[in-house]
C-alpha cells in the first residue's frame, strides 16, 4: 500500500526458481532468466534528479494507466529494502540520499513527487506512514551494511510521527490535520519505532531516543490489539471504529506484530484464514494473458467493480465481493504465510504472482481493473478518491520490490530483525 498510501486503505516479490544469486561482500549481483529479470526492471525505474544527480524510483512502468513519473516515499522504501537485500547498495544509498535531501524540516515527506524533478511536488499531504516506511528502509540498510549515515534522517522522521500519537489511546493519526487512525498506518509506525530503537541501540547512536520510541511502540501495539482486532471475525479492522473489510492489514498485522498478541489471547493467523475465505480471486491478467490466483484489495459487494453497482469500464460482473488480483497485497500474504510457518501456502501464491511478470521483468500491479475500498481518501490531491490506484494493470515498483522481498524471504516490517511474539526471526 502507498501507504498506504491507501491504495488499499492507503488502499501500499517472489519465486526462487530460475534465479542465481552470487554474493561478493558489499555489492552482490543477481542474475535472472529473461522472464524474471526484476532487478533490471528496477534499475530502469531509477531516474536522475535534475536538482543534483541523486535518484528516485518512478512508481509505475511506461505502460501504466497512471502517472509513471510519480515518486512515492513508500515505493522508495520498498526499493531500498529490495536493492539492499540483493547487494545493490549504491542504488539503495542513492535513493536515501535524495530522500534525505527532500525531507521536510519537520521530519516528514510529502505524499508524492515528480521522480525526475523533486522540486515538483505532486501531492503535499504529510502522512505518518510515508515517514514510517522510509525509516523501515533506512533501518534495514543500516543493519545490513553498517552504514549509519541516514539514521539521523530516520530519527528526524520518527520525531515527526510521534507528534501524531494520540495520548488518549496511543494510536497514530493519519497525518498533519488528519484525525482518523488507520490500522495500516499504525502497523507501519509500530514497526518503524521498534526497529529504529533496535538499530540505534546496536550502533550506540541517539540513545536518548530509544526509551521514547520503545514506549511509543508499546502504546501503538496496545491500541492495535485492544481497539482494532475483531476477535469474533478473526481479522483487523481498517481503522479505529472502522470495521470495513480491507485485505492487507491482516497479513501486515502478522508481519509487524507476529502471529499472536502480547497476552497470547489473539491469534493473528486467523486473519490469513479470513483472507482466504473472503478475498481470494482467480483472474486472467490483461497484461500477460495468464491465469492468476491471489487476493483482491478488499471484500466488498457494493463497490463499483466488486459488487452490484453499474460500471462502465467493462469486465465480468460476479457480485462476489472481489474483482481483481492485487500483486502487492498477495505478496504480503506470501511473506506472512512464511512468517507463520505456512510455507506451502506462501510458495503457492508466490508462484501464482509469477504469472503477473511482464517480459520487462516488472510485476503487474493488478490482473484487471478493480476497486480498492469505499471512502478511500484523496491522498494524491487530484479531486478523486484513490480507488483509481486499483485500476493500474501495468508494472509497479512496489509490487516488484515486494516480489524480490518474497523471493528472498525478507519481511519489510521486521528490518532488524527483532524477535516477534511467536518467536520467529524472519530476516536472519
């Protein structure tokens, strides 16, 4: 999710087959078959910023229905993690340098920029999730490489996020001037606070911040476990007092929190079962003409493509609450299955997403035009809600980065790694 963006609420990589990995200390190179050349595609998404030569990733491939020049901080973070995982440290460093250069004085980033000219701000909303995701990229890079030069930027970012925390319940508000609290954003913030604390402790940097960040993380976790989990249905809500049936929070919940609540009474793997029951979809990719079984953005029988409303874009009207396979979300489910010990499930959906890889190596965002959620906010400032993001069938940076993470069994939420409540360390 664009963090999410709500592509999903905001609404923000896979298969070991055919890949050969060779490590050489700092910059390992990865060779793929032509069908799976994700790294080549990712490298082609990097643009040279006219303001100084540093680089940001374009959000979408050239065949995209949406503005391919968009650069979202969330996408940059997923790219940092993917590049670092594969040893492309110079590319990960270049992205972080540009992000540090355009970071606002309050520690935030804007929602989106022009990738080739970051002085051109496409959407000036300041969301906490954008900052949290950049920090996840920065902490993964620092832990893997030992290069700590971007951790001051990470501290600045989380000092911004903590200003969004509600003292009454511990939850993080969506952003500047926003009062709603989404589960997705709070999972992002929890992971960022937790892992930044761990990395600062590891390198003995800004140690005065560690207790503050750890306390903020504990409050967020309590908020999520006590106010945002439906123990009857076995799933997370979209947000505080918002029970809308969104997909990705149920896999992201496991990636950020582990499989169980702190007190052991809540089993978050039930969210994976809920996803299977309500959001599973088989569809044919309009880009590859291959059948794909994966997951939709949501379960909603009332939205334009999913349900019974009239729509004009064409397609098959099933009324079953699903309408497309969303690669990014399906890949989150893959890694959550791996984190939960459900390896065969993870492998199955990993191989399904392989059918969404275009000849360029990029992963298509969806199989066909879909709808993401009712009442999705207008984060990009174009006067429409962000359901248009679900209509992107072309290649996507975040989807391709998640594909790489899934191949490498890297959990983007567990960047240190810190021991999860189920005892699993996914990022060894």
